[in-house]
């Protein structure tokens, strides 16, 4: 398979042209006949009957960035998916890295829940290359760590805009794509499919789960991770009240997340798919469905029952607070695009920052995990 080398980088990056003809029988993932195009326009002519729905293209960061992103409010945003209104730039990738680290800490240092199951599925078998797909790869941190951990597996990260800033192992590559257009070209090719924090850019959550299951080989594992937009009190059961709606207390983090949630839903996003994740992956071709929730303190205030656990909680809390501050700032474009006055948005952000610096306000953020195993038989029970 052709290794693609972007300008100034040393790792393979591929591009699928998803908005063009995609035949039902797409070529296998690791047996593609790659073409090295000189420019994006040469990659494929959508009007041509010979157009390849899966084509590889040498990405040039100076030449091609404008094809995938546009600038607004001093940030870069993707051009492929109008639902996804968060930035696609280095500050956002840095935020992704913080979220990655805090979740890894919450998982006890693991990159996934159910480590025995995942590591069994990905165990090295002679003459059979394992394959991992990460949907919404963000900064690429999860893909790169998985590729380093499982050197006998090929790792593919898919996102609207791939991060082109870090070296990548030879068994890892990234692809530009809008996964709302379907994933049939990946069907039956992966032992693990991982999806984290993508529902705000998904237009049909049920179809998305269908595609994830379709991408799995028999006995492969699907893992979905989504955050809860509601903050919780210290009992980890009661949602924290929202600020600015009356009452003597309230969470500005919760308020700004609520406003963003409602706007995204009105725009057609399956943002409430996170609640479906919490219920579990009840698909007829999946078995042994499991769920788990992890609560991360919003700020370094939590105390554990041991010094080591306290240190872990403080690390998670500090990363979560930084992530929250950057996340709410990244929402500015969404709010202003919806017609909110910049003064109102700035006031909300100032209130969030003040809350995060107040160690008397104790909030938890919940992350929901769901996973299941694809049945050997393709016939639903």
C-alpha cells in the first residue's frame, strides 16, 4: 500500500472522497490500489463514471488546508460537516489531548474499558493482521497509543480534519471523512471499533451504530464513549442546577452546555445519542453488551481514600477544568452563528471561568461507556 507523505511530515495520511460515487462493493481496506494524485482536483472527477470512491491522495498542508477548513473568529473549522461546529485546529487538538489523558486516568491507565476483553480480541495471531478503527480520532492521541501498544495491528483514525502535527507509527494512518455519509467501505474489516465524543456531529445515531457494527469482524468489539452534558453534584446522582435561571446557586458550565446542547439538537445533531450510549448497545448482531459510567471532578477539589487515588483525582480534575474552559471557549462560534450577541457569550464564558476557579463549587462530569461483541453469525436472533 502506498505510503503517503504530507509536506513536512513523516507519516501516511489518506483521503477518501466520500461525497462522490461509492460502489456497493468497495475495495478491501488493506488491499487498495492507491493512486498518487498531484492535486486535490485531480483526485477524482465526480462526474466521471470511473471515479474511485476510495482513493489515496498525498496531502500537502500548505496547498490543501483551505479545501478542508475555513477560518472564523480566529479559529479553524471543518468544511465537510455543517453539524460539527467545534474547531479543527491545534488549540482544539490540545484540548482533545487533555480529555484523552483524563479519561485514561479515570480508566486506571487503560485506553479502553474491559481491558481483558479488548486485549484478548486484539491478541497477536500468526498470519492474521489485527485492525482497529477510531471514529472521530481528534488529535490522534488514542490511535497513536493503540498503534504503539499493538504493533501487530493496523490502526485507522477517521475525522473531518486529521491532526497533521505529530509523528505517527508505521502501522497507523488517518483519513479525512464525514462519517455521516456511511462506512460501508469498511464493513467486516476491524477487530475493534472505537468512537469517542462524536455525537454532536452525527445526524442519525441509529444508523451510525449500524455502521459501527457493520465495520466489525465476527467477535470484534465496539466501544462508544460520550460525555454527559449535565454536571452532577457530589452524590454523582443529582444533576447540578443551571445558573441564570433563578435560585441562589447554579452551574455556569452546565448552563452553557445546556444552551449548546439545545442549539446542536435544533441544527439536526444526534447530540442526545449520549443518552442512548448510557442505555447500552442493543443491536441484534451484538452480544454481551455492557455499560459503565466514570465521574470526573470538574476541578482539583476531590479527595480519595488513599494518597495515590487523591493524586489521580486531582490530576483528572485539573485536566477536566482546563478542558472545560477551552471547550466553552470553542463554543463561541456556535453561539454567535446562532445569533447570540458576543457580549452575552463573553459574559457566559467569564462566569464559567469564575466557577472553575471557585473551589467551593464541587461538580462532576460523567462519561458514559458502552461496548459489545459482534456475534459470529450474521443472522440476528
